[in-house]
């Protein structure tokens, strides 16, 4: 990194987010180099606590898609049954990761 990059704001990009652990590891490295991270952009938010973990650090998550609407679309288009939809939603709710300390 060049010395004149210190203090610059960057955006972290990734394919998906679950708990945010890997995003936070990357953000810590960027911040240790003097960069500022205010936003993370992902294709899919799995809705398992990552957004909330980033928010605790003052970082905004931007997701193109979230898992529940994707599942609802699959159900509504007949690609999965209502029972399958409910089963997956129950699984997601049960698997939501606990907050990081």
C-alpha cells in the first residue's frame, strides 16, 4: 500500500455473507493498514447474523439478494413446495449464528 492511501475509504466485496467472520477478518487487516471501511457489498445475504455483526462496527451491508425472498420466489414459481419452504425457513431460524463477542 502506498503511504498516500492511508485514510482512504474502501468497499469490501464478496459473494455472500453468513456470520461476517471472514468479512471482519478482512476489515481488520484493511484498517490495520490505515484504510477505512464503511460498506460491505455481497451478492447474497444468508440472513444468519452477518448484517447485524457488521452494524455493530458501524458498517453497512448491501446485498443484491437475501435468502428468504429467494426461497419465496422458488415457492411461488412452483420450484419448491410450501412445505419445503417452511422446512428451510425453520432450519435457517434454528441455525442463525449467535452474536460474536
